[in-house]
């Protein structure tokens, strides 16, 4: 390791200045709304407020998969929350998710309406509501939930750790990049060894565990997120690449990946979604 630290932490940390980096304008050490803004409401019982990041894509893929199964009650309205502009700190969104992170779901078919935040919680809620993509046999359900929560607990090392220090931090430092690169590669190896013996994470059946993990690790091995494909040698994890490539061929995955997307080729974008025809 090279370099010498010139920073001595104070006895009590204070928020005196922005830290720099890509998201410095929206990072703050306090919660709550910064401005009044109500959320729009569409015609369907399910109202999604999100953005097509990996966490957002998990939920839109799930909803499109449910619709592909013929679950017509899974029709939904999806509104874009521009986190770069701080829309997640509007009063309406904070009421839907006090943690001010996308995605947030409001189910207006219940009285009173049910709010669900955290992408993993939304996947479980929808799976139980519609009876799909979550095994009911106890051992299989436990396996599915284990891989779902593995993703929820592991991916902060990928996004908030590796992604931040490798791609977004104002300066590059060897120690945090090495630390998080090592952990991300360990996670990829966990997946690669597991997928060497089975088609999906829980065996032969595609579940919410695959949706959650593929949104992140599939993007990592297929889409060169953080411009890290070569650095992390992601193509060497051949079982992960095989699994992610197969999932990407699913029409509902392709449709869900376009919802609330505001970048890339115009034909791949869909800022808001209010009916299936919006994606046709």
C-alpha cells in the first residue's frame, strides 16, 4: 500500500462542508423532507415511485413478470423520482419512505393504503400478495429468502463501497478501492460457485432472489457498471455471466428495465409507465 494519511478524525464529527464526489449535493447527515411536494397518483391500485437504478429495476421487473403470468391486478403506475435533483426529499416521497431512497410502493387497494419501502420488502410483499416467485414449501422458501437477504446485505459493498470509491469519489485511494474490490470479487465467487450446480439461485425455479441479485450482479457482469469490467475481471465468473444472460432474455426483464429510465438510447427510456401499451 502506498500513500500517507493526512487526516486525523476530530473527536466529534460535524457536517461542516460537502465532501465532494458525484452525489455530494444530495448527501446529508439528517433525514426528513427538504421541500413540500405531493406525489402524483395514477389510476391503478399499485403506485410505484422509483428510478431505473438496480434497486428500482428489481421492482419493475417483478411487476412486469407478474403481468406476464396474467396477474392483471398487478397493473401499476410508475413515476420517476429524480434522485440527482433531490426529489426523494419531497414531503410526499418522505411520507412513502422516511429513508428517502427509491423505490417506494403504495398499494391503494387496501384501507388505509399500504406503503412499502426497501426493494427487498417490496419484492416479498408483491410475491405474497400475488402468490408468485416465492416458494411456499418451508425449506425452499428459506433458501429463497436467504439469497434475497444475502443480496440486500452484500450489495452495499458493491454500490456504496466499491462503486463510490472507484467511480464517484473526488479522489482515488488505494486502500478503500482494494478493500471493496476484494469483497466484490468474493461475492462474485460466492455466486459463481453456487450457480455452477444449478440454473437459478434456488434451483430450477426463477424467484425474487434471482430478480434482486441479477439487478445488481447481472448488471456488473453484463453492463460494465462503474467502468469496472476489466478491473474486476467480471467475465471470468462464467456461471454468473451464464445466469445473468439467460435472465436478460426474459421479455418481462427487458420491459422492466426500461421503466423509469431517463438515460441511454431514447427507445430504451420510459420516464413514466401507466399501462402495458406504454412499453409496446
